[in-house]
C-alpha cells in the first residue's frame, strides 16, 4: 500500500539520491532547503512503498507575488515518480495528498 506524507529532514539524503536518478542531475541538500523549506516547514510531499522507500515526490515552493506583499503563490517543482511505479496511480495519490495538505494549512 502506498503512503504519502510531508517531507522531513530525515528524508533529504534519499530525496537527493532519487532526484539525481529521476532528472539526471544533482541537487544539494542546501539547494533543496532553499527551495522547499518555508519557516522551518517543508510543504513538499513524498510517496512511500511498503518498505518505506521513497517512490515519489512533489516539491512545493512558495513565493511572494510582486506588488502584493501579503499575497503568495505556490509552485509545484521537482515532481518525480520512480520509474517502476509510473502508471500505477502513485502520482494521483501524491497530488491529492499534497492538495489536501495545502488546504489543511489554509494555503489557498
């Protein structure tokens, strides 16, 4: 059964590993933190298989809207699904989990 949850610091090394496999280029932990950490909170989500191995990721980055200091916008970046899990509904479950999480924290 696939599980989804919010990223935490313990996931970073595995995410960096899977990122390189998915995109063919490296991301450092520092780059990941600068992109996806907001006020000590990761808004990114991961999908885990039965062995608790990461099989998918959706990164959410938040930025201010120019001219509207109090308004922000979120961007979906660095989405990947492990090749052998593609076409199995992992992405759909991960996206639903991500949207539910963003609604839960009132990130409309």
